C-alpha cells in the first residue's frame, strides 16, 4: 500500500474502520460458507470459522497498522482516548493540572530569570564575536579614562572598540530629582555593536573628543514614553543634570544597552562627562575606575591572538597611565597588570554577580518542588490505575497488547504534563514579572528581557515531557500488570488484586514527599531566619523616624567654595523645618553599598606591611550627625564649633577602630596619619569614639571607621546626604524640605527617602530568597499533605471490609483510630528521618546565604520537624476519623 493511501486512511480513520469491519465480516462469511459446503451445519460452520480466523480484535489491529501510518494512527487514537478519559474525571484532571502547573510554572519562572540574566545574548549584531577587556583574572573589569584612551589609540586588535559607564541622569533642573538610567559612551559604541537608529543618527567615534558638543541619543522606550515616538524630537534640547543636550537620534527598538539588569534611556558621548562634572571631571584622573571596555576583534584573529596582542600592549599602556601619587607596592602592582579578553556575548552585569548563586540555589529548590508534585501525580495515577483494573483486564482478555495499554497510559500522562505546562507558562509569565518587581527597589529599578525565546520554550517543553514520563511510566507499568481472570473475578466484589503492591509504591512516594518537604521547609526556615535577623539587627544607627535627603549640586555649576557654603546653608535651613528634631549630614550614606577606604598609621610605630592591617573605612560627617542618625557617642566628644577648616584636624573613630589600632589604651587625644587621597598623609587627632555602625551593608562585621568633620573639608563632593530626625512620619517632611532647599537655592536638586527604605533596599536579595523559599516550602508541605491524605484515604477505602468486621466484632472505635494514626506515624517517621539527613546536607549548601543562623540549627530543625509532623498527622487524622466513624453493617453490605 502506498504512503499516500496510508495517509488518506489516517485522515478518514472512521471510514477506514468501517471498511475494515466489512472486510473482516466478508472473510468470516466466506470461510463459514466453505465449511458449510463441506457438510457442517450453518451455526457450527460459523463457530468453526471464528475459531480458525483467530482473534478478531487482534487481526483488526494488525491490519489497521498495515493500512495506515501506524504510529500516527495509534497516537491519534490514544489522544482521543486520553481526552475522553480526562473529560470523564474533571476533578482528577484539574488536581493534576494544578499540581503540575505550579511545579512546572515555578521552574519556568526561575529559569526565565536565569535565562534573562545569564544566558540570553545581547540584542546586537553577532553578539558571539564580542569580548570584554579585563585586567587579568583578578584585576577587575573597570578602567580609567587614560587607560581607555591609550588602548583605543594604540590598538590594532579590534575592528570596533567601545567604552561605557553607567550613570543616572537627573532630568529635573531643580527641586526633586527625576533620574533615568544613562550611559557615557566612548569610541564606536553603536557602530561596533551594530545598532541602527530608529530616528536621526547615532553617536560614533567622531563625536567623542575633548571639548565635544553636548549631544544625546535616546533609548527607544524613553522616546516612546516621553515623546510618544515623535520623530520631531531630533534637534530638541534635553536637560541632563541642568545642562542642555541636543537630541540627535533614537536607538533601535529592543536595544537596552550592554549591561544586563538595566534599560538605558539616554546615551551621551564620554567626552560630555566634562560638561556635566565641570572641574570635578574624572577624565584625566588616573585612579578613577569607571569605564567598561568591549571590542569586536578583527576578522581572522583567534582568542589566543587577541590575548597575546593585549598582553604585548599592556606594559606600555600601564607605564604611561600610572597614577603619580601611589606608593611603591601599589604602583608596582599597577605596572604589572595585564590586559586580557573574555567572551561578552551576554553583556556585562553587576546584578549577575550578585544573583547568580541565589538563582542556582532556587533552581534546585523548584526542582525539588516539581519532584514532590510528580510524586503526588504518580500517586493519583496509581489510584486511578487500581480503580480501572477491571477495565484493563477486560481489554487484555479481548486481545489488547500490554504495550499498547502502557502507550495509552503514557499518552494520557504526557497530555496531562502538556496541559500542566500550558498552565505553568501562564503562571511563570505572571510570577517572573512579579519577581523582577521584587528585585527592584525605590531608586534602583531592575529591567530584564523576559520575552520567550527558543531556549525558554525548549526548557518548558523538555521539562513537561520529562515530567510526563517521570510520573506516568511506573503507574502505567503497575496498572497493566494484572491477571485478567483474577481481576475480572474480583472486580464484581470490589476487591482489587495487586492493591498491596500499589499501596507499597504509594507509601514509598509519600515517604519521599515527606522527606523532601522537610528539606525545603528547613531551608526556608533558615533563609527566613536570616532575613528576620538582618531586618532586626542593630546597624548602629536608627532606622525609624529618619528622612535622608540627598542634595545634588552638579546641575548648579558651583565652585568648591560655593558648594561648601551652600551645603552648610541647607543644613542650617533644614534644622529649622517644623517637625525636624535634629539634622546632620554625611558624605557616604551607611548601607548604600558605597565605600571609601585608605591606610591608617600611628606616628612613631612600625608600619604594617599587610594592607589589611592598616586599612580603614573613612567618612565625613557634620556636627550633629551622630545625634541625628542615632549613633551613640561612647567616649570623648562630638565635632564642635571649633572644628573648622584651618584648625587642627579632629577625627572620631568607632569602637572597632579603637580596638584595632589602640588595643588596651584610650584613643582619645592620640594622633593618626591617614591616607585619604592624593595628598600626603594627613595628621589627625582622635577626639571621640562612637559605637560601631554598619558601613557598606548589614552583613558585614564591625569594620574600623574614621569619621572626619565635613566642616574641615576643603574638597567637597558634588552630593551630600542630610539625615533628619523626626517624631512623625518622615515622608511628611518632604514638602517642607522642598521649600526649604528652594529658599536657599532654587537650582539645587534633591531626592528624599526614608532611612528605613534605604535599609530595606540593601536587603533586596535576602527578601527575595526568604519570600521564594517560604512560598516553595509551603507549597511542598501542601503537596505532601495532599499525597499523604490520598494514600491514607485509599488505604481506608481498601480496608473497609476489614474495618467493618473489626467493628462488628466489638472493636472500639478509639482502637481503630489509633491503628490508622499509627500507620501514619510508621509512614511519616522514616520520611522525617530521611528528611532530617537531607536538611543537614541542604543547610551546608545554603550556608553562604545565611546570617545569624547556622546550618543544622537545633531550634530551627526542631521547629521544622514539629511543623511537618503536625501537618502529616493532621492529613492522616481525617481518614482515620472516617474509619473510626464507619458503620460496620453498611461496610459489610457494600462488600
């Protein structure tokens, strides 16, 4: 038979079936006629013909497989059979879809983040060809502008080379700041990436030169949201940090920059940094590391060629750009630096470094959740298979092969998995967007491209197929291991042969569920404990009732003296705002992630050779800062009116600093030498000691900190943060703060936020982990509860006859209750023992994420064990109570 005829039979399956039945009837009748002609009576001839012809269903099946494309035909039949079976059991179908939807959806959501953050290539031309230039394996990936200019000028390695630096641009000319993500871009940023303009033109290397005009390119999203996609935006002026920039073009849709985690809205040439920063420009500073360099190697160059040529260029570049104020060791290390190239197809990202371990851990967590869901579904399928044993026995007796029945069961399982995957994709789309919002904080928005791609679709499809096989194969194998005669004899009495085997496998699955649930719940408890500890840890300053006001003076174009005067005027004016009890200012806001460190020496003492022995953090604070922030003074005095520029330099140290540099003695009145910048070592006198306060983040141990007086600084920064203490709601002060700053200088721009929100922002990763771990731990517990309830309910239903006889013979109902509950205990306790071992091992795996709690913490494990045991007993108590309340006569009549 031709393939065309087979395909036609596949399309007209019903008609082909009728034709086949007529053909079989014809052959049977012809054989009966032949036997009748030999002398047999007609009835006897027909019986003999059926015996000689063989099993009609088997012959029909074999003929059908020959007449059509066999696997497509049987697949079509199996699918229709599976759909009918699932429609007949809507409760079972919905339960399985929900379980799988949550499990597959959770895996898809986390993989969606993993894919967007770590795997997805940049939306540029041939991203696989891009490389990032770094300073060796441990030298970092940021460069100064002198290094960038030297590399750009001398290299013959790249067909296109670019540099960029992230910076938030303030769109507001005055008043409350409005920041958008921006990039300073140098070299052939757009041409090297192959990005096209959506309107106007893009920046090129010719636009990046010293003294360049103020030009800007808009991101496509910004163009749409701010200008409604108006092409007339070209040539207009955009205000950035108080300066006007001419808009020359719009980048193509879908291009978000080369830093994953942010969507850049405005691009300006690197040379424009001098326009914005003025005299504070870092373009000529040899120790200002702010640029990331990428390149596209010339055709024909291998990775080894690129590395070799970069290594050859390195000595000359680092010798020509060495900082002039560094000491011998640091300078020697700098000159020995070597450039190298690493693949950059997926772009660069600080966020990737922060969240990569967390996402890997979460991938493991959701995989365990999916395993628990699979165990649940397998248990449901085992019960469904047991209930259909009579039907299966009948089909085996009528000639169906066991392989065909297993194939039908697997088709049903795969269909369930695909339905669950479809539900899971919807869940994943919603939850992944929610997760990105959880990663974002006020002032720190996160943007990730979560659109589906082939990798994500392949992952979801693969996990659906794997899941379908995982939970479907064993139940299908079990369900078809049936003796047709025994099953059909037992079917009429409602006794299921092989039920004990099913029960044993089901108990094993429940045991595994309990164990995995304990692992996940204990891990969630550790991460929740970590977040609670960090959220309540004493940071050395007060979180509540404090408003932080960040004053940005870049837009005003002030000189140093003007900035110093303005900062002090604003502070004095803020102290007069109604509701402000105390006010102070600080250069490095605590737990903001920023840092400033340097060497500290004691005059007349041997200088430590190791950097760690002499390093300390620095900060500058105003008079009254410690009181406003809630940091206690424990010895000496605060900065006073006499601590002004030109006088003896006074510093205040924290307790960690006092312990490290003045062990066993009082630091008050002692002298120190500080390496705080390009100037020679600064001689200072310690006048006070304050309690330890967190500096960069809440996790760190107390670090040595030296506080100097802002009033004595002669090189003020462009931004300063004021801390305002109030006894009311801090946010309510913002309108008064706005008016107060405008009174001092209408050009000044500021942003205001509570110190509490600043602390919460620093805990974004811990909050995400605690939330997700808690959710997945709870989900695992619910799935285990359902599984345990199902197996015990099935056990009680299977033993109704036995329990009825026990009750009829006088057994007390409490004894029946204890018997069933005891079986629950015998099922749960081994699971808890296995789970305890897993929890101890799992605690080690998440140890790097913990703070204030230890892996294997007895209190945490004890509480987790009690919770899982309580939930398990509650799940088993319901079937036990029903068994004890059973009417024995009703049970015996049902049998």
